[in-house]
C-alpha cells in the first residue's frame, strides 16, 4: 500500500510541476503520417530523430525537438542524388531503417539502400550540422539491413542482423568504411520471427542489445538482452517484451516496435518506436508513425516501456521545458525558389520535369512520358498524408491538347495503387477525371466536363473515405466521386509506406505539349466542418 501511495504522489507531483510549465500530457503519435523506424539521439538540450523514407526523395527526414513531444523537420540526411541513389528502386524499396548517433562533434546516420540499380547495401553518412549538408555515403559493403552504431571503449561498434535470425557485431574504421574486426555472430533472436532493427547501448556496465521481432505487422514487438561484453554471451530479459501492443486488441495503436532509447538530463529514459493506427478493422493507410513512451527499469536492471509494456494514447510529458514550433501554414503559394521541406519526389527526380521559376509564384510541372505506374520518377511532387481528417486542394492552370495528357492531384499508395484526380481530354472536351487505379489496373473511371480556365481541385478525407470535388473559381464546388481509404491500406496493397497526396502531370508515353501550372496548394488537418469552399485568405499563406 505504501508503494502505491508513493507512486500516486510521484505522479501527482509530476503533473503539478508539468502544469506549472504548461502542457501536462501529450498524445501519441508524436510524428504522424509515414515516419517509421524512428531513431533518436540527444545532444545537450536538443533531440534529433530520423525515420525511413523508402523510394521517396529527398531521403531520411531529420527532425529536431527540445521536449521530445513537439518536432520540426529541419532537413534531409540524403538530399542529393549522389548520396541518395534511388533509380530503379521498387515501391517500398530505397532507404530502410536509419540510426542516428552523435560523437565528438559529428553526427552519424547509418542506413541500408535497397532495391535500386544504384543501391550498394549498408552505408553511413556524416555531418557537423544535423540540418546538413551531409556527406556522400561511406559504403560498408555489407547487406545486413538495419545497421546501428555504438561509440564506446575508444571503438566504433557496428551491429546489424544477418537475416538468418542472428546479430552481427564488428568494429568499424570510420575513415575508410572498412572493418577493423570482421562481423561476428554475438547473439540470436529471442524466439520470435524476423529479428531486426538492433541497437546496442552501454548502460551501467552492461551492453544492452535491443531489437524488434515478430515482423513489422500486428505481432510486432521490441525485445532486449544484455551482456557484460559487447561480444557476448547475451542473456535475454525475463520481462520481455520491452513494448508490444500485440495482445492489447482494443488499443487504437498496433504493430508497436522497432524502438530506440534516449536518456534525458534528469537521468530518466524514454523510447521512440513505430506503430500504426488501424481504421475500420485491420486497415491502415497513413503508414507506420512515430510514438513516444516512458521507460522504467526494474531492480534487476531490465527496462519496460509504456504502461507495463503497452504504448497508450496519452502520457505525462517528459521532464523538459515545453517547446512548440508552431503550425506550418496551410497554404504553399510557391513564392520561393526552393520547395518547402514537406515536399518529396518519387525516386530521383528529373530536373527538367519541374520549376519554381519558369512562372514565378507557380509550381510548374512538365508532364513527361513517365506515368505513376512506372518504376521511375514521374513529374510528381507530394507530401505525407498526416491526418485521417484533412482537405488538400490546388488551383491549376492546364490545357491538355491530346487525350494522353493529364495533370492534377493524386493520392498515392504505391506505383500500382493510387487515386488520380486529373484534368484531361475526353472526346475533344476538357474534363476532370477520377481514376481509381488499383492492383496495377484502372478499376473505375469517372469524368465530369469542366469549362476553360483555371480550376480548383480538392480532396477531402475522413478515416474511411476520400471525396473529390472540382470548382470553377467563384462558383460552387461540384462533387465528382469518392473512394475508400481501405483500398490504399498496407493490408490491401502490401509494402511499408503510407499515403502521399500531391501534384502530378504526365503524357503517358509522350511528353505533354503544355505544362501544368499550380498557383497554390492547401493542406489542412481536421478542417472546420462544413468546410468552406471559398478561396483561402492571406492568413494561411507564407
């Protein structure tokens, strides 16, 4: 009873202190939309986090936080074709499972580039400023995915899975990318499938090897083992898993795992991990997101994350001063000469396909012969869908000359699954087309005639449905059709990524004669209902 009272008083004091500072609790996930495989490091009072990006370019977004709760994207680790080769990468190929670490004034990110004709396996890059620039890759010439680093004992330990159920450890020469001591099996998985995502930590005289198991689906979990030597032998935690929601069927978060630990200045521990938010059953379309949970250690020195190993929707904030970055503006009016950090291409883009200067104040896309179904880089610029309830819209100027030319908005699942909301020609008439392209074929196509001139295209979303609207400026918006979110879920299409929404143009085998000019793009989470279809005012622009 006394222990329970002490625990309650401690919790009350934390809430009281946090309340004096501002926000008292936070809600998961802390990074929404496709942000899987999070890795985090602390440098003084600052935290930096990277996530996987797969076939999207630039690669490996990097986020900055002061309080572990509020995060701001500050750049990309892989921002050049030379350090992010993605040509030929299949959907959900590309850059897998990075780790970020800091040592003696330098940041290090390890990762594996996979599945493209430019890929060479595992690598690491370096920077003195986490916002960049980052170096070109130092290729390790090792195909063990999910590599991680530990700086300890005047050595650089390199750990990765061998894809056979074991974990390998080597010591690395950072100057050459070669191993001082060749990779050696030091431990095995703890019994579940797909041991992966290892991180090695030196804590209180032990080397803790934490890893993910169970695959990245609904049986996902995080486990840990330890040794007095980095080379083993390792003993498995008797209170595993560290975290997993696989047996908490009513929890809104599932597939919890692939975690990384971080210690705060007050000596408390926290973890970041990936998870999903299924909707309407076992269907998730936003991708795997980043979650945050506290970590406690028992008297025997074994960690447990969340609430008795389960990640819940809400926790008391970490013992850090609150630091909010503020919200990004709803509107991008393309007034700058560089793209905002939220925008991504599919694989390595072709510079001739897009411009912010050809028509100042507009994003111009030159529709190429490449289409969304090709394993290449179409003229597409998109951003993560980060909320179930959202509205994305754009004002477009585009006059197609032949039926093969099209431009507009797209909700992308992957190469073979996307909803295309485009202006094109049908029987010589200018129309807006809603094409549902699923499992590599058009399963439904709807047309609506539109007048000459600029057109506003708008996509509204709920947890279960996308709605597509077209509007001639100054007139009432007209409904064109709807589509389910479920059909773009990972459970339906496979892979590892989440939905993107963006602007697109293509000539489907032949370049467009006329470019598509996008005046602005609005992205609004949890819009006021009913949503106003009027032109957005200046207060949402940059």
